[in-house]
């Protein structure tokens, strides 16, 4: 019949031996690889930002720049440097400033109008339009504007001015805080 299974004799316990791995060759290999990659990698050399500065006139300021003075009450503009014997800056509003910006930046404004027509007639793609628009706005023939803000100028006035610069295709401009002493005097005399 069936074999009756009895208790099995207990199996001898297996003794596990601890394994010791020598890490010295692996550390040596890691340092060799690290040394190899450090010596063969060319490091990035720091480079300076290349600036294209406009030519200076006899007074040391950009001769073809349109200077825009933004005060709390009005907007003033003049071209080139402000000499003591020159006419005072022209007082205007944003509409008058747009006319002055378009007159100053007429070449770029004409180019942008042609690009708008080409885009509307589907002769160029929107990507090509954006690329050509950026090139013409920031190219060497584009108009340059220097914007200086007086004290207590509201933030919305600066934003409105930046919108006008964008509408007129002026891509090269700088905005700084504070009027020059000669500009403050000319504004005071213009009142």
C-alpha cells in the first residue's frame, strides 16, 4: 500500500560564506576614465557679447538717433545731439510721436509695409514674414531710438511708448531712467 512518510531527517544547514569583492581595481578604472575625459574634453571658452554700436557724431552721441524724452506731462523728441544753440525738443503726444518715428524710420516702415502686402497675398509664409521682419527691424539701416524717462513717469506711459516703437517698426532702442541736465533745461525753457 502507501508508504507512510515519516519525518525527514533534518538537512544539514548550508553555511554561506561571505563574499568579499576588492573594489580597488574598479576605483582605479574610474579615476583613469575620469582623467581621460577631463584631458580630452575641450572646455567652453568664455566669449564676449559682440555689440554693434552706431557711429558717433562730433559730440560723442549717435548722430542719427531719435531721442525721445518721456515726462509725466508730455513726450518730447529731437534728433541727434542737443546742443545749447539748437532748437528745443519738440513737444508732442503719442500720435505726433508716431509721425516722427515713421519719418525717422521710413526705410524700415516701407519694408514692413511691403512684407505685410506679401503676407496678405500669400507670396511668403508667416515664418518667412517673421524672420524678414526681425531682420529689417534690427538691421544696420533700421532707425535707432534713445528713450529717457523723467521722474514719476507712469508705467503705462512707458508701455504705450514701447507699443508705438513696435508699431513703427523700431527694433533698435534703449530705455534709460533719468534725463540729461541739458534735456531738463531745454524742457524747462520750452514751457
